[in-house]
């Protein structure tokens, strides 16, 4: 049973045509289901969890990356299949997962190419894409096996599912997360950048002051100590063939 969750911002009249096209295509494909419109002052995570408890086996987030983040949190450990119909042109998740924006995403959902994907967790909050750590002197402890001291001028990110770049491809199906640490040095030859990659399953970050860590480009978590771990294969996500992994 498909259950569709429309984000509150879709109540704006400018989305009426997009939604009508979506619903027509979903009906043509035979996968139309129950529609729930999320409200600004109601906890969307709890609404989705209630629907899973009532027997929904496929949850579809309709909206933007924030909609999908809440759906990931709601699905939790249930192993419920999660789909995504993005209606925002600035969707990082859509591009990473190979899902087009708008009505074309319905065909990806119908094809039902389900991937078991790792998720990350930081202080009990889950993430799919990456973490960005504000600049600060930090100590990283990996699996209680070794520590890395990182100066405040370096940048620290944690990746699970990310765009390929000079560090290569991050595989969200290998059961690990990756620290990416960038440091710049100046010499007679100019500025030189060094990049370090540290794969890990569990780690701690300790900082000398309170810092913000940005979760999947949205929510910010503040503190001086953070526990991060990979949860292998926990999320069952519908993806497209053009996914970035």
C-alpha cells in the first residue's frame, strides 16, 4: 500500500498544476494511494509513523529535501520502503538518488528499484547525505583504535552519500562513513591543499568549544562532543538508474 505525504508548502497555489500532473500519472501507473497533507503545526514524523503502524508498506515523501529528511526519521528501523517525489528544483537528494523533479519521478517510483542504503547517526539523529562541522580545534577518535587531532583552520565533513569529487565516490552501501578533512598550507610555491579520508564505522568528535554540525544541509546540532556511527543497510530507498553510486 502506497501512502503519500505532501509537505505543507505544497498548499501554495503555484503547485496546483504540478500536483495534478503527479496524481494523474500515479493513477495511470496504478500506484495511487492514500494522501496525507502535512500541516505546519503538526509533527510530520509522528504522522508518518502512525501510517506505518496502520500497515503502509511504501511511504512516499512529496516535496523537497526537508520532506525526505522527516520521512527518513519516521521510517527508522521499520524497513518500510521509502520513495521520493521532489517538487523542488534545488533537491540534492533527488540528484544523488537519480530521481528527476516533477511528474517524471512517478516512473522511477513505479519501476521500484529498491536499494538497501546505509544511514549515519549523530547523537541519535539520522542522516543520509553528510555532516559539515564548523571550524574548531578537534580530536577525532575512531572506533577507540586511534585518534586524529585536527586544527581549527581545517574543514571536517562526514559523508555517507555524496557527489563524486577529488576524494572519489562515497559508497552508501559499504557499511561505513567517511571523514573528509581538508587542510591548507602556504609555502614558497603558494597555497597547497591536503585532503585526508578516514573510513569508519563508529567515531567520536571532541571540540575545544561549542560548535554547530549541519545535518544533511538543514538541521544544526550544537555541542562539544558528538558520537557518530554507520547503520548498514537500514534504509530501503527507491532510486533511479542515474543515481550517483
